[in-house]
């Protein structure tokens, strides 16, 4: 049972509401999101003028100058992206912009199964065979030390653009003498900082806001935004009159799909980018929106994150992500429509495969008498592209850091992890890797390859070490039971009777919702159930009419309807539930968490509550 908690931040909500012309409920939500009083107007009406200066990003100006030199010298350039939506958007932005600047540029994205994540030596060898003279990475490359070194040995110019954490290791004697700043121009690539030894690939330029010598004002941008910022400076230096804002929709798309926090400039990028999708000028994006049954002038962050983005990701999971890049580059509407429909079908296939994998994982975990604090689930025959999706579902259900592993064709193990806020997954993997290397100096680390964020990671390893990894991660997890307890954080206890349509419209100004700016949660205790209906194709959802101090409000519950039935039945008895289903007076009362919405039907507009959680009120 999840613990319900109400945020109790203190402020002069009445004064804030009056000053900014908003409801006190909206004021409370803004304060809960750590929006300061002097930032509220800018939050409600985001302005593109607050975007940060790309020239402050280390190596970015140097990278733009180098690219212009490559174009002038007619060098063949290859962009190496990644197989997820961020990598796809990054690749499109760079390739299209380079070509508009007159570059001889093509692209390659890794095959998830054959190549794995990021630039690798085999891809460099192929590039040499193809006559490539310069390499630009996007959304990857920061950990591609071996591949970058090989490219340099072959005389290639290498520019790395990425947004992932800089690889680091535990300091050894002598590391403290390393310089405290990176300097790729003078050949210095490692540094000692904050008791860690950091390592950059030996490229000509390394653009990554996570460099500790980087002066960029906001570190939390995705790979596509890094690419977009590079294009901004490239166009500026080229003096070609091209507008980098042309790529704002794709930068916004990637920000949402890569689950970047929707704060600071990310909020501005997504707020404006979603609106610009109505007139993006990109035939491929328009075609995908239409093929998905959406209206391009009504695209929300939810649509991008849960409808459109998965179509891009599906191409990289069970086909090739290059198809999605080709969609964005396509200018012919009929060809774009054909590619878009292919991506939608791939996503349907991916959803079916994921469901099967999740059900099997649940079955495996149900056999355990007690769940460990860190879940390491090894499913040999799971399609390796689904490890991250299954891990996400398990983490969501059990609220534990979760690694899902599978066996590859060559007998090794690959996997993905998804974490909770109290557990920095990447740092724990570094700890495990170094501990294993100390125990097994002849083998090196427990991972043959790994990388990621505090909240997500990918890995490759030997099958024989899976049990060791499981034991180590659980012995050194530093989590207690309270860290694993699910919490529902309520923004405002707001009775349904208080909700009016103008308030709902005002709350929409808080969008886009997502990581860093979650949809507000409201709650009311002890609402009476006036009626109760089973709805949906399989009658899996519930539609209720609830009474709040005499006001009756329609409500919808899209959770497990059968579970709600069972809880009501157990608490009040079958007779009372039957009465509610028949619309007769009954004794059922619920505590609910919800978000208010507007129901429009035949020209009439009314308040409708979307129930996110409930408790039986006895």
C-alpha cells in the first residue's frame, strides 16, 4: 500500500495569487515545484529569450570552426548517432544542418544487437573503407575511448558531442597531479576533480555540458539539444541566414523522449517546440503524427513521450533506427507517409513483445519468497532490445532499482537498468566494476562495457558473473525499507466541489508535464459513490459519479478496475457494490487522488476527475 503524503510548503499563497492573477491552488503547485515568486510569470509564459548562450559550452566554438573548415576542404563527414529517439533527433539535426551548409555528410546509427551502444572500432573501420575523413558523434561518444583513438590513428578528424556523464574511475596514486581542467587543444584529456579521476576520449573536440570545466548554465539537456546548440553557432559563423529554430520541434521531441527534467531551458524548449510542431515544416514528423491518429496542432508532451517517441524507439529496437532518421529527412509526403506507417506497425509489434516479457518477469519474481532491494532479473531468451522497457515496468511496480539481463547470440549477457531517486545506478555500477577488478585482476571489471545516468544504465558482461553482480549490488546498495516505500505526493487537498472550468484551464498553463514538472496531484477524502459503471472494451476501467459536499462530479479510473471492485467488495460487501452499479443509494466512500479535466460532449463542458489512486474510506 502506497503512503500518501501532502506537500506542506509555506508561503503567502493568497498574496502570490493576487500578484500574479492566479488561483491559490495554482500558486501552491508552483511553490511545490520550487518556482520562486519572481520566476512565476516567466514559468507561466516561457520566453525563448531566456535560452542559454551556447558559446559558454566548452569546445563548442572550436567544433563549429572545425566543421566549417571541413566543409571548405570538401572533407567527407559521417555523423554517428544512437538508436533511441534522442539519438535519432540528434542525427537528423546535425545531418540536415550540415547538408544545408554544403557539407558532404552522411550518417550511421548502430545496430542495437550487432553493434551495441555508441561508436565502436568496427564502425570506424567501415567509415575508413567508405572514404570518411571526419567523424561527428551525437548522443554518444563520451565513453568511446577505443573507437575515437582508432579514428585518430587513421587520420580522421573527430568531434564528440554528447550529454552523458563523463566516465570516471576511483583515483589512484598520482591522479591528484592531473590538471583540474580538460584541454583537448593541448592534448590533456584526463583530470582529477572532486575526488574522482575523469577521462575524456582523445578527440579533436569534446562537447558535453557535464565536463567540469564547462561553463554552460544548465547541464540537464539531451543529446539533441547539444547538437541543436552546435548548429546555432555553426549557422551564426557560416553567415548563411539559416535559422537554427527550424530544428526546435526535434529538440523538444528528444527532450521529452529522453526524460530530461522539464525545468530551466528545457521547459522553454518543449513549451515552444510542441507548439511549433503544428507548423514544423518536416514532412516526416507530420506523417508520423497523422499515422498515429493525432492532430498536429494539439500535440502534448504525453503524446510525444507515449505515442510518437515509442515509434522512433521501436525502429531501433526491432529494425533499424536509421529508418526513423530517414523519415525526418524525407521531403516527399507520400514516401514519408509510407515510412511513418511502418514505424507505427513496428511499435505495435514492440508493445506485444514487451507485454510478453513483462509477464514472464513478473512470474519469475513471484517465485521469490522475499524480493531483494536491487532486482537483477536474468531472462536468457528475452529480446535484448526490450531489457530497458521490462526493467522500467518492474521498477514501476516494485519501486526498486532493477536490472534486466538477457543472453546474446555470442553467449555474453547484455542488459539495462532503471533506478529510483535514492539510488545512483551509474555510480553503483562503477563501484561494482572496480571491486570486481580488485578481486579478479586478470579479468578486469565485471562489465565488459557499461554506461548511463543515475537513473538508467546499459551494460554488457560475462554470463558467469551475473550471480556475483546480483550479490554485490544487494550487499552494497545502501538502501533501507523506507527508501523502497512507494509514496504518492499530493500537491493540494482540493475537494471536487471547488473545481471549476476556469481553474482547470489555468492549471493547463503549468504544462508541459513530465520529469521535473510532474502533473499535479489533488486529493479529497471521503467522497460518496453515487454510481459505478464498468467501461472499456473488456470492461477493464471504471466510470463513477462522486458526491463532494453535495456537488456530483463525473470521474474516470483507468487503473485496474477489477482491483477496485475487489477492494470495495471486501470493505463494504457485494450488495453495496451492486447497489452502486445499479445507481442506487449505497454506503461506499473513497479517498481519491485525481487531476481535474474538462469533458466536452455535444457542445456542453463539464468537470471530470481522472482518478489516479484510491483508498477505501471506512
